[in-house]
C-alpha cells in the first residue's frame, strides 16, 4: 500500500479517520431516522464516541457503514427515550436541510428538493427497523449480508424487513401520486418548475 | 438459499416515481455536515475521555497500592506537600491583602467600590469611563501562578486566541503611562483590568493595545465618542469555550459572563456539553452552590457518561 492510497478494507481504522470517512453518512442516516436540527451534531458525536469506547471498527462481515448504522440506531433510540418526545418532521426543516450539494440550476434544485422531501415523507412513514434496512440497502447500496452483520440480525430478517419497508414505500408513493379525488396526480415537469422559479422574488 | 433481492434502482420494471425518489436520495445528502468542525469536537471529546480514563486509573492505582510501607510514605509525602501548599497559600493571601490595603489607602473609596473584578456589559463602559479614580498600582498577584482550570479536559492552548490571553492581560496591567491623568484614561478602574482577558481574543485590528500602551493627548470629546459594543461582536464558540475554561478557576464570575454570552450567541453550538459543564463548575466556584447543583443534575440527566460527567457529579456530592 502506498502512503497516499486509502486504507485497505481489511485494515482497522482509527477513530478519527473513521469519523472523517463516515461522519457525513452517519449525519444523513440519523436525519433519515428522524433526528433533526442541532440534535444531529450531538447524535453524530455520540455515535462515534460509542464506537471509540467499544474499541472502534473491526473489519469483518459488517462494513464500517453498517457497523455505524447499528450504533446510530442505538443512539437514536436512547435519545428518543431520553427526550420522551417525538421528533416530528418539520417540513421547513426538511426543505432547508436538502442542501447537501445543491445543483447550480434552480429548477433542478427545486426538483431535487421536492423529491427529497417526498422520499423523507415516505421514510418517516416506516417503522424504524424497516427504515434502517431500506436506507442501507436501497440508498447506501449495502449488501444484505453486511446489513445483517452490522445490525446483528439474521439475513432472513433483513429480507423480511426490506420486504415490509418496500411495501410501505410503494403505498406511500402511490398515495402521493394520486389527488384527493383518486385521479392520478400530474407530475411536476421542468416547464412548470421554470414558471414557479420565475415567479419567485429574487 | 434465497437469492438476494434486486435494488429498486437496478430494477427497470420498478415504477418511475419510486426510482425518481430513490435517485434523489442517493445523489443528494439530506443534511450538510461540516466534517472538520465535527472532527475537531470529536478530538476534544476523545481527549477528554482519555484524561478521565487516566484519572480513574490513577485513582484506582492509588487505592490499590495501599499496602505496607508505601502507603505510609505516600501519606507522609502528601501531608508534607499539603502543608507546603497551605503555607504558600497563606503567604500569597497575605501579600495580596497587603497590596489591597496599600491600594485602598492610596486610592480612596472610589477604588474600593470598584475593587470586585467583574466583566462590564460593554466595551464602551470599560474603555471610556474618563473621570474615574486613577488606576491602581499593579498588584504582584498579576504575575502569580495561575491555577489550572478545573476541567481535566483536552488542552485547548493551541488556539490562537487563547495564546493571546495572558500576554495581553499582562501588557495591560504593566502599562505605565507617564502621568496619572493618562493612566486614568487608559486604565480606568479595576473592572477594566479584569476585562482584557475577555477582549483579548477579539480581532487583532482592534486598537486596544495601542490605546492602552501609547499615551495620547486627552481629547475633550473622548467620553461621548461612540464605541462598538463588545456584545455586538460575535464571539467564536471554541474561543469562548477556551476563555471560559481559562477563567473558571481564577475568576468564576467572569467565566459565567463569557458562558452567558456563548449561550446567547451559539444557542445550538457544537460545544453545548463543554459549555454546560463549565457553567456548573463556574457556578460552584462563584459560591452559587444551589444553582450549581441544580444545573449539575440537569447536566447529568442529559450527559450521564460524558467526559465531564465525573467532575460535574463531584459538584453534586460536595458538601
């Protein structure tokens, strides 16, 4: 391995490197689990401190991502118990948070923001355990075996949770694409969005 | 064995609406996370954990090694060190008391009123106050060793602002204007002597040092000249924490003022845990035991196993 090359997958990673490599993933994952605002930063710190206290990530069947996802689930559960109040998704917060890498074109930005808002609404409708598997498999591209090892559950449970999460996702998307009268809702096209953007005050 | 499911994004039979949402979720992070700031806080927390762990190990070692003559020797050594420390403290207190008495006799009641060091609410009040009593002679305690802050956390000294604290304060204290009139303009009262430790971290473009070290001819309109208020300038959170940490042991009330300001300017900052822990320690140091205990309970409720929890817990058990 050359000095400039990234760490090999099998090599153990020290806590700070783990933080730098995966803090963004953990922040996004926590957000998708329903953590909001300033709580995200505290929860990210808690996740990595927990990892540090447990001796850090050790290479194995679980990838660093699924290992941290399990800790994020634990931290989120613990924080929700402590807070004893639900962190309902604030639509304004959601809109403001979709700023990861905003596209230069305002129309594309609006499309991406709308899609992210609807995706988060679909995720919020899922059970936490199902949501975690769905996010790791569908959005993060993790293998089922790695998810099973990271979350410390059998692979069959990963399949069943993914199945349940997909069903909830489909139902939510189908509901969202129909109007109040049951007729299919016309999707927003770029030309509609350009009109909307043009109407917005500078 | 059951085959692995195909991802919806890879499944071209999946509805377009589903794929659109998933593509958006993959290509855009839902939150913008500042990795550098987070890593800095994480480093501080890990160092705090290491310090707390070392203290625990040392404590356990001290408890475990109480066998035979070693214990007796260590106890004797501790007693000798304690008596030396107590003696030094008495001598120091005597010197400070002597200087205070001398100051009182030379300055009259006006200085006595301002004798308690506190952070004035604005810089304007500190700098401008033109017709106060002359500045007190510099107390030797200004160069006395400063006790370390109570938090056994990580060292924050590499911060540029922190390095400037003590030299700036000493420069202000040692400023020796040519006449008493100039002195009264540059260093108006004892409250102003305490203040520079807080303003030391403000931008270097501030004319603080030159105003205090270079005598200028008195101007008639100086008192009415508007000065930017200290509270109007945002204080960097990490700098503020470092200042509060530095002040917590030797001037808890000043530390509390800095922490209050941090609370106003960074209500959802990265260093909430550090800020609240320092607040508990400063309240305890300031003699506000009831408030310190109340705050400590709240802190431990939120951070039961944090790097500062042991120190805060100690406040609760203190009589």
